[in-house]
């Protein structure tokens, strides 16, 4: 089988299974297996695939035809210009979450501000925050040990000095919240239980997607913890569906915070004056 034959046959198979990005996905799989970029592959469609390469491509093609996210098949995902390791233990980082980093980089944070990534998952937010703001002390929390394993791996691979702590939301970082100025970055699960998701998202961990009937159960718990701890972060960044923004802003307002910025799925809150 040649590159051209795999590209044609694979594209047809993925298209038949409802994959909109069929040709691009096939090109990416070829790039991974042959260690060549797509320009080289398209310039030399006559390249012959070895039996081992064909077998590997067929296995990956079958997984993609079942709508498994390409990131899980490749064991990597791009976020803010960097490559992160991902597998089925964590949610695949989304492009819309990059707006959270964009907003943070515009904030007037004082020296000594500690950044806390609540529900760190793959560690993409925490690691990116540290690499974009090397002066900051960054800590990630998660209630799942398997997520912390992935996050720690990413921090090590990308040489980011990030500390990770196991526990429920803010409980593991109560000491940091009491010590000085903090910034919370919170990309918590926000999908309502009855909300439909695409077939690719159905492969991701449900605990990283769903959060009660309105999708905001964990955000409600987060703000309740803030009041209980008596903590007053300088800013709280969140991600949720735009349709949930008003309700989430109401939660924040009740806890003493006002909306300062919105960008796509992301909101940034600051304390009331």
C-alpha cells in the first residue's frame, strides 16, 4: 500500500463513519507513523508503507472511525502553542480554554501572586501559566490521582515548576489562600447531565464533563468553599457555556465578586470594591 492509497481509502472510511475531518486526520496519522510532514507526504504519494506501518495505521484508523478523539490515539494535544501528553484519564484540552491564559496575561497582578489551577486535569492550564509567567508560584489541584499523574508528567516534560496537590477543589490549598494574594483558574466540569455531547466527547471521562442538572454544581461548591475559608482571591477565572454565564455571574456576585472580563467561554471575576 502506498501513501496515496492509504490516504484515499482511509478518507473514504472515516467519511463513511461521519468524521468531518477525515482527510486531515488521515494525513496526521501518516505524519505520526512515517515521521514526515504532510508537504513531504503529498509530494511523494508513491511512498510504500511497510506491513508494520500498515498494521499500525489500520489500528489507529479503526479507533478514529469509532470517533475516539485523535488526541487519545496520538497521546498528545496542542494547547497554547505547546504539546501536552493526554490519554483517557483526562479531558482533551480545548482551544477555547486558551482565552483563560490570554485574560490572565492582561491582569495587573502584584508581585508574589500565587496562581491556583482548580481541577487541573492534564495540567495544561497550570503548566502554561507557569511557562508564560515564570515569576509566579503555580499549584494545581485535582480530586483524581490519575489526573495528577498526567499533570505531573506534563510539568516534567515541559520543564515547568508546578506543584500538584490531591483533594476537593480548594481544600488542598487553604494554606496558600490564607498566605497572600492569589489568582484562581477554574476550568471545572460544566456540562449538564441531560446535555447532548458529540461522539468524540463520549470517549472522555464523564467526571471531567458533567456537573449536575445545571452543570454548575462544582462551581457552586467552589464559591461555597471560598466563603467558608474566608478567602478573597484577587481574581477568579472560570470556563462554562455562554448560556451559563449569567447564572455563574450570579453565584460570583453572591460571593462578593463582579464580572470584569468575558472572552468566549471564559469569564474573569474580581472582588466588589
